[in-house]
């Protein structure tokens, strides 16, 4: 066939078998030149199999594009959260900037007084060590460091996931490290946000809230 519709065809398979069957299926379909519309609720499956992703909500396409673009330029907070865990840092816009404990972030297109949410994925938080109550110096790449205390840390195979309770407001943020890094609960560490890898959305925006990528100002 020239085109096929596949509605969650791999959902009933266990993880290891699923990966192999997906790869074999994809190879056969490419060899046959068959176009496929694949319906899935699994973000990893969508990223792995698709040449183009259409993200739907309430029966409408809210974002469409290559996997790289959809992942790295989400249209709103919920689109970002579909593909991975996210951290949310609240702020208020003043003069096209949002001041946070991590520094000031550019927030173009928002009126003064607008409440916004800065969205950052765990892998884009950088961890540094405490130096007698002092953290690393602010940088153009990572902005201003903020201190937190480790709540828990877990090794999950390819990475370690560390949860922090932040000193400034008691919120919990998650950072992932691509190695074995398991600090004890109660350990004070510093977090910084990777420049250019966060997004600024209106607070509680239900749909299509993205106006730009936020970058720290130092």
C-alpha cells in the first residue's frame, strides 16, 4: 500500500520486544516506500519513528514539524511536558525581563506585570558544589546560580536524577546528570540554568502560549 494508518500498533508489547519490532517495521515500510500515519501517546516512539510529528490536543493540531524542532521549540508548556519532565520557575515581567533567583530572563512580547512561567528541562540544569555557602560565579552561558538542598537522588540507568528543594522559595526542581551522581539528602548544591535552553510562557496558558526562548541576562 502507498499509505497506512497505524493506531498504537506496538502498545501491547514489552519494552525490549517493542524496540526490535518497531525498528524492523520501520525498515520494511521504508523499503516498500509506504507512507504511514502513526497514532501514539508515547513521546519516545514518536521521536524514534517519525519524520514529522503532529502534536494534537482536543482534536486539533497544535504543533507540527520535524522531531528536533517540535522538541526544542515547544509552542506551550504542555507541549514541552509531553516529551519530558520539566521544571517551572515563576516570574513577573518588568521591562521585557523576568527577574528570578537564577538571574533576569528575556521575555519579549509580554506586557509589564504579566505572570509567566520559565520552563526548563532537567537535563538543562547544571549542578555545582557548595563552597562554604558560596556558589560559582555567574556566567553568560549559565546565568546566576541558586542554592538548593538535595531531597533525593536516583540512578535510572543512563543518568542520575537529583531533586532539590530550593532555598529561595522551597520549590522542588529536578536535574539530570548523564552519569552516576548520587549526593546524599541534605547536601547543599548550586543549580544554574543553561543559557538558551529554557522557554517563557504565560502562566497557566492552556494553548499556544509561547512567545520566545528565554535566555539569562547577567
